[in-house]
C-alpha cells in the first residue's frame, strides 16, 4: 500500500444534513457519542496500512481542521499524514469545487508532490468497516484501470443508487438511480447468500481505486465533468477495464438527517450491525483526557454513554449520550441522539474553551425528550417536552428544526424552561 494515496471527499455544503452542518463541515459532524464522521474512512485507511491521506473540503472546515490536527499525528519515521485540502484559487482553476470529480481534478497538483501509482477515492459520510487491502488486491488481480466497490441491494433499494451490471467481475453497464420498474435486466451475479436475500443488484458505494494514469486521463478528457458517479465512471466503462469489488458487510450512507439518526441509534442496539468494539479494526478519534461517565440512581437501557457524562435519577432508553452530557433529575430520554458538550455545565464561563454557548448545557430536571437529535452545547431547561408529532415531516421553528420527522436542536441553542416542541 506504499504506492497508494487516499483522497476522502468532504462533500459540499451538506444541505441534506442541515442543521447539523450549520456550523461545521459534513465530515466533522459528531457520531456515536465521541467520534466524528471523518474518523470512519480515516480509521479504515490506518487499519489497511494506508498512511497518506488527503481530505478535500470547502465549507465550514475549521472544526474539521482542529479535529484532524489533534487526532492524526504520525511519527516522522513513517512519513504518514492526514491533510485537509480546502478549495482554493490556482493557476489551473479560479472556482470552488463543483463536484466530487472536480474536487479531485483541482487537487491533482497536490497529489503530484507524492510518489504514487494508485489513488483511492473515499466518501466522508459513510459508516462501514472495510479492509482496503482486499479492494486493492482485487484491483491488481483484475488488471483493471478502475475498480468500484459495490454492495448488493434489493430491488426496493436500488433506485436510490447508481447500479452497475457486471460480467465476470467487470462492469459492463452503469445506471444512475434506475426506476423501480426498469430493473428487469439489471441484476448481476452475486453470492448464494445475497441471492437468497434478494440482494441481486450491485450499487456503487462511491469508493473507487484508479490507476494514477487512468485517473489523470479521465479527468483531462472531460474537463466539464464534475461528478464521479454520474459522469466519470460511465465515461470509463468501455474505455478502460472497470472491475467490481463486491462488499457484503454493513454499510450505510449517513448523508441525510434520517440516515444519520438511524445509524446512531443502531450503534446503541444490543447486537449492532456495525461493531465499534471490533478490536481488529479499531475506530480512532481525538484522545480526550476525560473521566468516566457517572450514573446516579438511573435506569439506562440499550444506550451508549460518552465519557464525562453525568446522569442523575433519570431514564435513558435506546439513545446515544455524548461526551460531557448532563441529564438532570427526573428526566426521560428516549430514541434520541444527544451529542453532549464541549465544556462542563458547572464550569466558570470565563474559563471555558470555546467561550461561546449557553451557560449550562444539558437537560434540566423533569424534562422529556424523544425522537430528537440534540447538537453540541444545547441547554434544555426544566420541565421541557420535546417529542415527535405525527404528520410533521419538515418544519422550522425557534431554536429547532424538523427534518424527516426528526426534531433537530442546533448547536448552542437554548431552550427555556417549560418549552413544548
């Protein structure tokens, strides 16, 4: 893997994840109580012996830069790095990134500074564990110029993806989000287990391996092409051998509020599909010197609890409670992603870092929160009721949003006592 460079696409403005991307880029969104989305692809790279990693981004990247700088520091003898490449004006381009392919095209001059023969393109908003060494081995054994990671899906799932048709392991056709009534001849050979589960359509995962020369030629041949999935990959099929690497593990695109919410709650299940306790493929993040969580006279079931969280005489069910969370007495939290805080609720505001945010982040005594995503540093007062309402799919209110039927309280919001949402 010494001749491989990894490029993680940080995405655009993250509109599908708004308001979680109101103050941060998509890869910097907190996940699972203590991690961030960017930790997934970076950890997969490290666990696959890939240590030269670029992250391409252009929106609200300050918190992402801080997280990467604090978390991923390789020793000088290994020569590894995780570097953020933000959109910038150069002699080649005066524009912001216009899409995934354009982002890589504009960043090629940075990649040229490092010896490499292959480029691995990854997404910054997916949840999965993959050994990229197996993907690379598939690419080398096939002799392909491009290899796509694909995952078998059912007919009802296929219209949400780019679907490929394969013959003898090579991609012969590509269909961008085909209609459900147009799938009759688009199935591909899959394993017996996948076939019995009805997962006979291969969806592109947005994970690609390119030969260095092939990537350069494809991007140069289509200077107007901005997207890999819709433009570059279809262009490659027929021009170069394009192989498929069929992946059958857990994989989720967490680029929407609903998928993000479901992925977090999945982690709290008794037998989650994604294993954060996998000792052979650890999930890395910023090492904070925080004390353990403290649970006082409370009932907690099927939930994750971040470090330094304090729960007082409350009931927590099927939820993710983030770092430095404070849950007051007599409170109920159900089916909720509570991201925690950047500082303790009881600390002197003059000593806090960062200094902005409400005085006492957490949930006040006697409150009820259900079906919500509560972002960092949110202060919910006493006796508040926050719960989903039937028939309300999308709405904007004072200090809250509803997306896909899920209530989202944005970062640094302050909800007064006795509020009902």
